[in-house]
């Protein structure tokens, strides 16, 4: 979720990119953004195990994220070593984290971690205070300029974000509840004597009807994933063929030419 603002120069790209082996949980990220949008519009600092964690509201975070890119891009042009690393989930689309490793000409060094999904920053290194005292005022000046030039009112934008996220997440929860109710209805509309071909136990709950074999099979015996179960629960009238029936079809010997005649 990025705030669109007008910039005279394009933002720099990371020198290094990393990719996680998981897909970002969009629903969880949006709930984190909702929580961030409801924070007070100030930067709060917290000392944690020698590191400094600071949090902002959702809109201010997006502005600081842009300001950091502009500021460190300028520093890198002034004999300052700034290494930027972006981390994405396995879709190669969602950026989850950005890391700035800074070494200035006078020896000052620190690392700033930008956590996109939670609207938080983690500052560590032996010169953290230099960042807060020397760099942060300049970054705040860029943020102020972005607000003025783009006519951004933090409270108005955060309130709008809270409204839209609450509405969207409410619809998501309603859809999930409907799917769960449909699954309960399906599971209760069968005879206790229905046996699962995977474990030979009664399919009383958590199972799906194989329309080809006219029998029920447990979700775990079919090795169904969560999204597959939700899809089946939301479409109870669609045909479904279990893995056992599919295997019997593919393993059936094919007829020879003479047998077909």
C-alpha cells in the first residue's frame, strides 16, 4: 500500500533484492495497516535490546518511506556509502522490508530497517543517535514538503484509510463466515455410515462429496489446502472427483485395437 505523491525525481531502486519463500498474508497486512492508521499522528520511539524502534501512523509511514529514499539517494551522491536492500515475498511483487546500511565519510554508521507491513522502523548500530540528531530533521523537512506540495492532511487521510480498510475487512470477514456456514451445512447433510476411502472412518465432519464415486472423503485424506476447502464450501453444487477415483481412472488398462473392434 503506497501513497502516491508527485516527485521531481524518480525514487532510487534497491541495489540488492531478496525473496522470501512465502506469500504475504494480505489480510493480516491490511489489519496491521488499519491498526497503524488508528495511531496518534506522532512518531513514537521505544528502546528495545539496544535498538530503537519507532512507529508512525499509516500515512506518515508512507511519506517517511518516500523521504528516506530521497534523502539517502542524496547522501550517496555526497561521498556517503548507502547500501539499499529490498525484501519481497515469493510473488516478487509485495515488498515487505527495506534496509539501509549507511557508512558516512566521518565514520558514522548505522542500519535502518523499514517494515512495510507493520508501518515501523528499526534502527541499530553504534551511531543511532547521529541518525536521530542529524538525519531525522532533514527527513522530516522532506515529509513536510511532500505534505504541502501534495496538499496532504494526515488526519483526513488516516481517517479515510480507516474507513476504507474497515469496510473492506468487514466484507472479507462476512465472506469467510458464509463459506464456513456453507461447509457446516454440507458436513451435516450426510449419513453417519458414509466411510472415507482414505481412512475407512465415518465422514461426519470436515469432508467433501466425491460426485464421481458417490462417496465422502475427509479433507485431510484428500490433502486439501485451506483455500481449496473454502472454494468447495462456497460452491457446494459443483462436481468433485477425489484422488482415489482419479487414480482408478488413470490406472485402468487401455484397450488394444482388437478389443475395440
